[in-house]
C-alpha cells in the first residue's frame, strides 16, 4: 500500500514537471466542464436529472472537500493533456490489436454468468405524495398486465419507460455479468422464467425508488467481433495508451530527480 502511494506521488510530480515544461495549464472553466460532464454521465446512467450541484453535494456527503475534488479533476485533465501530447503519438492501434482485445474480453465473459434483462422502469419521484406514488404503481401494474397478455414489450418500454438510455434497446443494456446487476434485479432474474414478464415490483436502486417490470432473456450470447468492433478498437487504444504511459513515466524516472518529502 505504501509503495503504491509513493509511486502515485512520484508519477503525479513527474507529470506536473512535464506540464510546466510544456506550458500546459488547466483553467478553472475546464474543471467546471469536467464536473458538468460527470453530472451528465450520472444522468445518463440513472435516467434522471443530475446537476453539477448534485455532484458536489455527493462529494461533500462522502467527506471530501470541494477544493480536494477540484484538485483531482484538475489532475485528471492535466494528465489527459499530457497523454495526448507525449503518449498518444507513440500508440498505433491496428485491427489485430482490436481482435486481441476482443478475445481477452470474450475470455473474461466466459468465466462469468452473463445475463440480458429487459426493464421497463417507472421512477417514484422524491417527495411525492402517497397518492402520487400509488398512481405510478397502478400505471406500472397495468403495463405489466398488458405485456403479460401479449402486447409488445419493446413498444411499451419505448412509450412509458423513465430510463431514456434503454428506450431504444427494448429496455436492455446488453449482456452483462449477473454479479453486476443491482440485487433487486438479480432476484427478479432468478425468479422470473426467461422470456416471461414479471409483475410490477418496487425496488430501491442507488438513491432512487423505482417500479420495474422485468423480462429476463434466454442465456445471453457473446456478440461477434464485427458487432463490437468499434468498442474493441477503443479498448485496444486505451490499453495501448496505458502501456505507453507507463513506459514514458519509467523513462522520466531514469532522467529526472524527484524529491518526495512525506
């Protein structure tokens, strides 16, 4: 643990020195945009509005000061600029690299229990009255009954789901490890037969109360390389950048004296 901390401190110092030499700076506005981007990503994942103020509130809730958080965002932006300037030119990603990344990914997936579950989610708004909550549940129960009686589940998801990130994919986020699902969704997958529709069920996911209708799919198949080629090219690029970054930092360590005082 101590060695990892020391290595991180040395790498940070090396990158600071290289940024100074290259006259690379991070403006406050870039940090603000970084925080806004975090809020946007959280909103896409959670399917509900998330603002920069919400992000900072969560930061404080976890015991981190606003300045410490901004300093970490600054460090990440600085590192990104340095990688683009000093490391990116060293990396050339080929189709074979992407195929190797795909094979590694497939090997990982084969060691896990993959599931694909379609969800229609109705969000229970914080602070809503008992009557409002009951109205959402009644609607969800009606939708579940319609799906169970043969109505197109995908069309119901597209029309009624409060999760915008999965409306265009029939409520599915694609094959994923069973262990990565929220526990309430795991329970639904275990109790509802594949291809069948669950009853409307109220669950607590993250910080939200959600009423979900689940449709577990038959055993998920691993997509072909052509189906995920773009994602594998990106994965191969990130792997190449990380490897090149480590080599670059090792070169710097051999040529630069670092005084780390604890």
